[in-house]
């Protein structure tokens, strides 16, 4: 039979009471430490309280921070096993402070212990890391289908000027200019492989304009990447007629590189076709370079023309398709050979 609580007015573990019928409460014996025992006796509002080995106070009179209901142990692999205790126990510094059946001025909640600065820092760092990992998980785009399901609400939260147009195998996110003749100003096209293309007017931008956000593959992996793309191209959007010459040149070079890759992989074209396309792509690049840099193939072609016929070379040089060759004669060597 469990001992009865010694606190005045408490009926914990008393038979015939509603509390006893519902559940039994845990009880705790007085501490053996003389100072802490004297503190318990002083705090419990009972005159002439005589304490012996079986004198107890029930859990109703202790703040929850003092009651230990679980035991934890660290496994060898670093994980923590937590097991509920059959019988709760008190922390070493526990003392009774809650007395619900007597005047309220005799009850006082103990102040919570202030954690050490290092412990607070570690807990804050752990919370930040947990929140960051949760953000990374929420930011990840798992599949094209999941992307399509959330796209409308996401775009609406970024910028109202973007319009979503869906098609088989891809999605277009567009800014539409609405003068007399409506036209697409900027289009961000996302394929079902999550590859991304961006168009301004009728021109497709090169991958170089996207790599700083999407990486070398130019594929979309997260919502934050899409937010960066939409914010950036909304701020730099211009009409197709205002696209710079350099931007159009970059687009032409990008398309030529794609054409070179296609002809190189196809059996329908001779290797000579790929060589000519590479030469053409280089000539376009040279037009917009502040300092010319020639490929080894171009240097070899120029030298051959010059060696065969200086007049033919001079004619080609005048068209600006070939670099100027400078010939320096070693006079001393020539004299010696004579």
C-alpha cells in the first residue's frame, strides 16, 4: 500500500478519493542531505512536521523540471536510447513548491535554470542547422510532375507579370508585352528533363547567361534557382528590337556550336562541313574580340595560303577573313648562305 502525501490538504494516494480512483501519484521520500531536508520541512506549510523514513511528498508539489520520467543512454554508434522510467525520480536539487489546496501565497514556481552560454550556443546552432536542412529539403525539386503541381502558386508569389503556359514535355514561363500586337518579351522554357532555355524576343540566350545560376548542365534542381532566374530576367527584360548586337552575336555563336555538334554526330555530312562551320564560328567571334585569338587550324590555313600565293592571300586579307602574316628575313643568315 503506497504511503500518503504529508502535505496539508493533499489527498494523493488516499483511498476513497477521486484522485486515487483515477490514478496513483508518484511519491518521493525526503532527502538525506540535512540542508535540503531542512529546506523541504521549511517549505511544506505544515506545523510541527515530523519526518521519518516513510514520510513522503507526492509529485503534485514539484515543478516538472525537477521530475525525471525518462532515462537516456548513448549507444556505441553515437545514437541516444531513451526509455521511460517505471517510477519517476527527482533531480538532486528538487524541492516542493506547489501547494494547490492551501492559500496561493504559499505556492511559488521555481525559477528556471539558466543554461551555460556554451550549451545555449550549441542548442542555437543545432536549431539553425535543423532549419537549414529543412529549407534545403523543401527547396529541392524532386521531379517534373511535382514541379508542375506547385509551379502556379510559386510563380504567383514571385512576380505577377510572369505567365505559365503548359505544353507536352515542357513548361513556358513568360512575360508578355501587350501593345497593339502582343508579343513574348522573355520566355523561360523548362523541359521535362529540367533543362532550361531562356528566350528574349525571338532570340535564344546562350548557356553562358545561365551557368552562374544553373551550373554547367543548365538544369533546374531547386525552387531558389527558379526564383533567381525569374527575378534576374524580369529586371533585365527588354523588347526584342532592343537586344544588343553582342547578345545576338552570342546567340548566333551558341546556335553554331549546337549545329557543329549535330553535324559531327551525324553520318550524313562529311567532316569538311564541320570544319567549315568551326571556321565560321571563329570568324564571328573574331569580329567582337578586343584582342584577336586565332585557333591552330586557322593559323595553319593562313600559312598555307601565304606559302602558295602571296597575292591570293593579300586578297583574302583585305576581306578581313585572315590575319596578317609578317615575314622577317634574317639578313646575316642569308648573307652567310650566299
